[in-house]
């Protein structure tokens, strides 16, 4: 994941010593055996009960039955069963009641129901125990095979918080790796989609007004939204602090944003697109932050600006309220901020940091910048010397981002021409492309 | 350290005593569990009996088995008896629960003290072996 991240490799065997696991398995198996015998007993009772009901039903059929009466321990003598409809039924605890055959059958049936209920509950307990035993067995096997649990700490402090919570919640060795793998996959997927959208936008921008982009993007939006939603979710979840800070920032950074001018009309259009996307909602807070943060930076990614616009007009704007207006006025580079937010999971913030640090110096968001401080710290060195904060920041991101760099400049120029039209249109797939832009810039 | 072996021995004796006490407590807890189980079963049975008795008509004959003798009982009387028995068993169960709780607390504290003693002994022995 992160370069230079500290990692611990723990063999599963040490976490779950095989002997202990085996002991636990044995214990569970014993418990299961107990339940099994109990279950057998109860089922015997049930069968006896049904047999008895049959017998009791048959007795009143005759006035008297000829039987061999047991006498003592080893003798019988022939006799008759009379009063075939009178039964002394044991109710329990030494109490007997005189009942007729039909009433006796009723009593027996009620008793049978109680037994069935007990059997059911016992079966449920047994299933739980069996599941436990299975788990223990599988763990024992894994430990024997030498499965290893790998935990890595994320470089970013914010990441560490996230990763700390992630592995803890997941708990198992596989989940850690899987989670990171999933996140990487998510990013890769999103990047791919962003690339596609970028290309489309390029075409669209070159051919038609921004409306076309919207139309084209809209069908993709669904997919993008999903991806973005996922990414946004990830990002959101990971950086709840961001979203909070963003809302706080919005107020404060809006001012800073006002000072900056967005050079890319495309961004405006993008922003509009964003508005319609669900993701923008999610990302809204993040974008807000980025917008404010990057007010001072020039937006290399027109998409971001447009996105910011979108946000203003979109649901996000609702969330952000007054900030959206400011966003429209500011077309500062939002990309970096956006990038930062989405990458926190797995990527270094070096790219975004420069821009963010710049922003931060300009603005003074209150308190909500949990993530920003970390970014600032890491980017302090970079911020001062960045002539191209956006591009440099972006380059620091993963390879997928680098790819976007190639595609970005041409897109930007195209977007400039369409900024007016695009500002009017709002399509949600833009968020995906936004990410792409951000990542590509890196 | 001439005194340390004596100290160690003393600590070990303490440890033994604590361990014995702990095992005793554990046995008590096990017995408590056993009695509780039995009482629970009896309670269930009595509740069944009460249900059946309520379903009986007023003129039905109820007999109670006392030893080898089946004694005819009044339905109302039988009802009352069974109810009282249920109450008694519930009270017993509650009492046992309280005792069980106490025993468990004592067990935990004893475990802790045993552990501490063990640690002390270990450190002493480690200290002794070093020089």
C-alpha cells in the first residue's frame, strides 16, 4: 500500500495457537455430543408419547380386554381390563387425575407439544455449536498451514486512523488484505471510468456545447455514480473528518475562493454535472473543502471547477448552502483538494498537500480540518516550492493518476471553450471524471 | 539472599492455600449449577401440572402419590398445593442465583490473588537465578 508503511506479519498460528484451537474444537464437540444424546432422549419420549396416544385411543373400543397381567417380577396371569374408559393420568409431581380416554388423549397431545418445543430449541442450540465447531476447525487448519496475517499501517496519519479502524473492525487476516485490495480495485475502476468519461467529454466539448456532455454523461452517470458512490462512500467513510471540515470550510473558504478565479469553464459545467449526481452529495463536503482549499491554486482540472459549480446547483449545494454561490464565483483548482480526499485511503497526499497547504495558509477553517493538518504537514516542504502544485501533487499519486496527466491538458483546453454551456448543464458523471482529473493530474 | 528461599517457600505455601480455596469455590459453583438445574426442571413440571389441573372439571378426582399410596385429593387443594410449590421453587432459584453470584465474585478475586502470588514467586525466582 503506502511506501515505507510499517507492517507486521503475524503468522495466524501465533494469534490462534493450534493447540488451543484444537482444545476449543474438542470442547465444542463435546457439547455437541451432549446435546445430541439429549436430543435422542427427547425424541424417544416423543415417539413413546405417540404410541401411547394410539393405545389409549384403542382401549375404549372394547368393553373389556383379555390380557396377561404381570404378577410380581416374573409371573403373569390371565386377566381382563375393565372400565376401559377410565384412566388415571399422571399430571406430574406425583399428581394423578381421573380422566376419560378422550381427555387422556388431549393431555398426552399437549405433553407432546411441549416435548416438540424442547426438541426444537435443542436443535437450534446444536446448530450454533456446530457452526462454532466449524469455525474452530477451519481456523486450526489455517493455522496449521501457516497462514500469515499482514497488517500495514498507512503512512498518512489520517490513513492510519482509517486503517486502524478498518483492520480492527475486520479482525481477520484476510479481511485486511482484502479491504486494501478492494479499495485499490475501486480506485482502479473509478479511474478507468473517469478516463472514459474524459474522452467522451473531450469529444463532446469539441463537437457540441456542454449539454451534450451532460447527455452523454448522464447514462454513464448511473455507473459512475455507483462507482463514485463507492469511492465517495469510501472516501466519505474514511474521511468523515473531511466532510465535517468541508462544511466548516465552506463558510470560511468561500471567501478565499471568491478571490480566486477559475480558469476553466469546463469545471463549471462539471460542477453542474456533479450537482445531479448522488455522489456529489457525498463528495460535496469534500469538494467544498477542496474548493476552498484550492481557491488560491489554479485549477488544472477544469472539471473540478465545473464540478464545484455543479455542486452549487446540485443537491450538494443544498448541503453546502451558501458556499455553492461562492463556488460559482471561484473557479480555483478544486482538483487537488478533491484528489486528496479521495485518495486518502491508499495514496500519499503529496500532490494535494501542496495545494492544500497553500489553501490552508490562505484560509483558516475552524477546527474541522482533521485531514488537512496532516496533509499540510506532509506537504509543507512541497507547498512552498510548487509552481505547479496541482500537477506535482497529482504526480505523487498512484500510477493511475499519472495516466490522467496525459489526458488532462488537452481536455482542459477543450473544456475552456465549453465552459459557458457546460456551466448551464449539469451531469452527474462528472464526479467520476473529476476524480480522474484529479488523479490524472497527479 | 539467604532469606529469599524462605520467602519463596512461604509464598508457595500461600499459593497452595489460595489454590485450594479457589478449587473449593469452584466446586461450590458447580454444585450450585446442579441444584439450579434440578429446580428449574421441577418448576417446569409443576407449571405443566397446574395447567392440566386448571383444565379439569370441578368434579374430577385427583390423587396424589405419597410413597406407595394414592391418596384422593380435593381439586382446589391440589391447585393450591401446586401453586405453593411453584412459589417455593422460584424463591429457591432466586436465592441460588444470589449465592452463585457471590461465589463467582469470590472465585474471581481468588483467581487474582493466586495470579499475583504466582507472579511474585516468579520474579523472586528469576531474581534468585540471576545472581
